């Protein structure tokens, strides 16, 4: 018994003097002391020769040896690993480079919000091409070639074919829907539109619209108003005030523009509402019979309403953006302010 205890003490001494310069040496230590044919195993094998009254004490000694050897092996590995790290010039304890998470563009956030509100009312999403022909953009919308309202919607034409143009409104999508679908039609059309305008804080050569179209039997102006009331309350909150003003659009009759109480100054008066307390947010009206007939829809049987709004304007009121150009400048200082916006 004493012999084997002396032997164990000797093993411990040898092991504690062991040094490892590399991974291989540390592995040799493991094989020699902790391996399946190693010293620890052979010491354990001595248990059967130990008298019963000493077995408990022997067991403890062997356990101590085992944890000593395991600790020593871990130390050896750690020592050369840190040396290797130091020589490679890499410090694994440094914090990592932060991953910068992007944000949705404020116009995308606003567009998604508008679309989701109308989807809940049963509107389906419809999209169309940015490059249009004259008919879908103007003619079908009751804007014949000599119509003065065309002057307000000057746009960009394609060199190769002057009858192609960049659409001035998303009404062209409505045209394409009426061309291919039969009533009842209930669609919402978001998209980018273009105008030949000088770029300033209030105007840009492109912006974004969402238009809606509902055609069925017995659709009335009251349906239009209720739909838009629901929309503004969902978008801006229950305390928003709404008013309709008569207006003119070639493709609707009667037509109305809708104002809401200014969300910036809450009616006190500011630059955005031109000190009136009201801001125009959309145009709307009952679809002109000529437009329905252009697509073979019987205007005696069917009626419909349409409305259209600029996404930039809605986002401006929602997020208090005072310059249209900010939306397309890609300035991270502007964009990161929308982190977490829904
Ligand atoms: Zn205001």
C-alpha cells in the first residue's frame, strides 16, 4: 500500500514538472497520463491489490491524482494556445465588430401601413409597369391629347418611342385592372410615379402614390367617405378631423379633395398647413362614366369610386419630414431615425 502511494506522489511530481511548447506536446501528456493505456488507468488497476480497509483512502488519492492531471492538461493547452494567438497577432478576447442592422425606408414603412389598412377592408394589391403608353396613362383616364389637365402632369418620354412615357400617376394600374377584370373590382395600387418638375423641398421628379378603386353595383359617395374615414383614423388616430372640398379631376365626377387636421401643429398653424390648420392628403371621387365605358363596363349598371394619395405626404405628416429630397438622398443620419418604426 505504501509503495503505491509513494509511486503516485512521484507521478504527480513528474507531471507537475511537465511543460508543453505546442499542441503535440500537450497531447503527449494526455496520452501518457490520461490515455486508455496511461498512468492513471494503471494506477486505478492497482485497486484490486489494495487491502479492503485501505480501499477508501486509496480511492480518494486516485481521484485527486485524476483531477490534478486533468487540470495540468488544461493548463498546458491554454499556455500554448495563448502563445499561438499572441504570435498570430490576433486577440480573441477583443469584442467583435458590431453588425449594423439596416432599417426600412420611411416610404416603405408608410406604404406597407397604407396597404395593410386597405387590405383589411378587402382591397387586393395590384401593380403595373413604370413605363406606360399614352392610352393607359392619359387617354383611358379621360385625358384626351388636347386636355388642359395634361399640362399639370408633364412627364418624361422615351427617346426610341415617343408614345412611351414614365407614368404620372398610378391610375394607369387602375386602367390595366379594368382592362382585364370584371366588376366587382376592389384594388389598391401603390407605386412610383414621375413628373417633369424642378426638384425642391416641396416637389420632386418622382414620388410615390397609392390609389384605390372600387367598382360594383350601387357603390355610392357615402361608401367612399366611410372608407376614407376609416383609413385616416387607422393611419393617424381617432382624434383626427376630416373635411372634404369639391374639386376637379378628369377621371372622376363628382370629385373631392380630402383634408385632415394638421398633425404637425394640431391645428395651431404652421408652415406645412400654411397656417390654416388643414392639410390636403388625397383626391377622390366617383369614377367618370367615360372611364368605365372605355373598358366596356356598363356605366348604367355599375358605379365606382377612386382615390389617390401621395405616400410622401402621409409620411411627412406621420414622421414630420419637412423636405421631400430627404427621402432620396440616402443619408444614413436620416434613415436610421426610422429604426424600429412600424
Ligand atoms: Zn400645421
